[in-house]
C-alpha cells in the first residue's frame, strides 16, 4: 500500500504513506532544509548541518554551502548583524517566548536581551554573539 485515502470533512485527500517530506532547516526551522554545510570538521567528514537556502552561505561560483558557524572560516566573512539593537537592554523575560535568533524557548524570568526596535528578545548566548558583532 503506497497511499492512504483520508476522508476529512467531506474532502478526500490522498496522502503518501512513505512520509517523503523535505527535512526542516536546523537554523530557522522552516521545512526547506535542502542544503548541508560542507565545512570539513574532521577527516572525510563535513559539518552537514541542514539548512534552507536562506540560512546557508554559498561562495560565488562554487557548489558548496556553509552554515552561519562556518561561513567565516570558509572565507565568506561574518554574517551581517541581523537585528537593530538600538535601545536594547538585558531584562528578565516577563512571559514565555522564543529567542528571535535561535528560536530556543525562553521562560518568564530568564535573562534576555530585549530589542524594542525589533519587538523581540534574544537568549543570552545569541545576545552576546549579536552584540559582539555590532561592536566590530
Ligand atoms: Zn533556514
Ligand atoms: Zn557548518
Ligand atoms: Zn538564541
């Protein structure tokens, strides 16, 4: 049996039961993880972080992709600062949410960087990384 027929709300849908779906991007979580990081991490191995085209960097004229952690070492330069940090400050989160950069879950009371321009927060490691970039 290669397919299941589901009758849902009077609409007949045909669903492939083999679950052939594009894997999710490990960076942003979008179901478009069609690229793998090609940075060599050890002999014969590459980082293989799964990414969407948006989150990966590709050197001009090459068929290689690099994740945000490796693009700098692959000679592609630093990622652009992604956020407007004007007026940002460390606060204790007032409610549960997610880090704007890495999408990690944030609980009320956690230290976060609040960015009023973005109306969003960053978790501590992302805050340190982002602030470090903007000081350069
Ligand atoms: Zn992505
Ligand atoms: Zn990588
Ligand atoms: Zn984060």
